[in-house]
């Protein structure tokens, strides 16, 4: 992925002025196999894929949408002023769009998935409250790292696989904040960045921070688990045991996979409600509407037991 990221950064630097003055690029069919079309589409979707035959993210989510979603992120009282921008987001997304990130299904599903992903981002990085100017959901991307960590988040249980680097702390950093040395190590391996020895990269480079967040969304945390992407778009089919333990396809299960019982299976938890409300707020802003997000039982994880490996599997 490192070589691919280098290419993406070079290409993006060349074409970004065109993205900011947006014009839609048609998909180009490069081959057909077993009745399926495989396409490329501009610089966002350069790897032939069935998903690249659909809209790309910039077809429905552009600079003005990003600014509307995160309108207070550069306010003087925010803690990551000037760090987060649309350019770093859309560059990072080009590494995942050919895999279906924001490009799966019809336009409604594509928009809902992006709003769901950004709901986690906005809620996990907010400094907003009910009395904040602009409302509680306008303050996403206020942070790029935890301000007052309570500990170093070094778990010696992983000293053989992901040993803590001398002097390194593994508190929350990034767009979907990463905690603990084993998660920095695992995600770093997945994106080919040495986050175990250099966890600070997630607060120093916005593109890497977005890539790490999208990797978490698109990649199962453990073998035998689905990814948040799969449970949201419906590629994961719950087993009978999943249904009995209230794990259903939808936004609720994305929280279960990302946070487990820190958020889920705790009844009407305020943190869980914050994630849901950010998702619904963004769905309204983008024009897809919260009514398309699904009924309460798929939005919530208030009675969902934590996923265990081999708890259902992706059908894709």
C-alpha cells in the first residue's frame, strides 16, 4: 500500500485543482467477466472494480459538503485547527473506493455508508455540546488526538507481537481514534505505516489518519469477524445466534465492531446515542434523509452482545 499511496499522492496533487472545481468523470469499462462489468473512473477509482462503475464519492460529496459537515473544526477554540481538510479525506478514500467504500449499491446506499462512517468520525472527534454555537453536531474533527490521556495504553499481553516502543504512548489519535499498542500495530501493518513505533503519525499527517480510519471501517479487526463496511451495506448475514444476541445488519453493528461493550449492550447509553445522532444529522445534511437510515433496532446496539470471531460471516 505504501507504493500505491505514493502514486495516489502524486496523482492527487496534479488533479486536485480539478476536484475542487468539480466536474463528473464518466466510468470507463475496462473488462467484463462472468457478466459483471469492471470499471475505472478518474483518479479516484484507478483499480478496475465493479464498484468503480458506480458513482465515486466526489460525485455526491464535495468540498462544500465537507465544510457543512465539519463547519466548526477550524474555530479558534478547536484543538486541531488547520489539520483536517477535504483534500486529505478524498485522497485517502481513493485507496478504498475500488473496494466498495462509499461506492457500493445505489446512490442512497453510497450516501448512507459515507454518513455512517463520518458519523463515527464526527462523534469520536467532537468538542461540541448541547449549548455549542451551531449545535452539538457541528464540531466534529475538533481534535486529532486525546488531550488529557489517563494512561499510556500499553498492554503487555501483546509484548511478543506488538511490543510497546520506548517512550511511546498509545492514547487516542486519528479520525476514528486508535487506542492501545496492539491496535496501532495491527492497523499500521494493514496500511504499511509503522504506527507501533511512531503512533504520532496519526496526529501529524491527516491523510494517514484518514487511511487508518477507513482501514478500520473496511477491514475486520479479527479473523472470523465481519468489517463495519460489511455489516452496514448488508454483505454480512447474521447467524441464528447473532439474531438471538441482537446483532443485526446496520449502524448498530458498526458500533459493536468498533467499540464493543464500551458502547454497546448498556441500554440507552449517551455515547451510543451521540454516534447515532451524528450519523442521522449527516444523513439529513447530505439530503438522503434520516428516515432511510433504518428502524431503531438496526440503528442501536443497546442490547447487542459483543461480536465474537466466527459470529456469522460476510457473504461477499
